[in-house]
């Protein structure tokens, strides 16, 4: 350092293994987030079941003449 230089602020550098969050986490409604995830998983499972059902029943219905 040269004469007259200011010292670096103490919080300028942080160690790489610092487990402390750099900023506050956003305020989220965890219950609402988990509900949305569960709904998305349920829709995905329902679509898989519908596709499997359609694949098993891919024959055209017989029409009587």
C-alpha cells in the first residue's frame, strides 16, 4: 500500500466456504409453493396414465352395419 491509500473494507472479500447467505432469502409462502409442485406432479402422473390407457385401447370401436 502506498501512503494515503485507504484500507479495503472488512466485508469486501468473503471466504469461498462461507455458509452464511449473502443476502436474505426472498419471502415466499412455502405451503403455496409445495401445493403448486404437488399439483404439477399430479397432472404429470394423470397424463401418463391417460397416454397408457389410450395406447392400450388404440383399436377403433366396431360399428354395426
